[in-house]
């Protein structure tokens, strides 16, 4: 979490999601659990996370998760619990005119839910395209 004050111009509250706003250490591991792809996902992550992130995404989404029902993903997104104090944090931010931003490596769908619930000004996260 980053809180900044820029010479009277703007107060900024910048937040991650996993383990900060939502009570999940790693959202994408939860997706692997839901789809039953944990072992293959860990192997691919070990191979590509630090060397070829685009290849990792391509292999996981394009091969491991392809043809799985989106229902499990959507249920997982809706089932996530907020961390303690999140409601109070956003109430404080709103009362004190903070510009709020979520920047996370998790799901854009999760970020959108938090944005809708708390009026977050801006979100940046990974989009899982469901066709």
C-alpha cells in the first residue's frame, strides 16, 4: 500500500489486491485449484515467470485453462472475501479526498468488483478474456 501527498495537489492511495484488499494470497493459484491445473501451472510458472511472462500466460490461459467452463472462475471471483479493515480504509479515503488506485497482478474482474463496491478511481490488473 502506498499513501502519498503531493504538495497539496493530490492525496493518493495506491493498493495491491491479493493479501491487501482480498483475503487471498495469490488469486491465480486459486484459479488453478478451481480448474485442477495446479501441478502443471506450478511447472510452467517455474519455467517462465522470470524469463518469459508472455509465454507463461500463453501456456496457462491458451492451453491449461482453455475449454474449461468460465463458471468456476466467475464463482471464485464472486466468493472472495475482503480483508479486515477494507471498508474502513475506503471510507477514510473518501472522507479525506484521496484519489484511489488499485494496481495488482491479480484479476481485473476482482478489481472491478472492488471498484464498484467502494468507488475506486482507477484500476490496473490482468484481464482474463473469456470467449
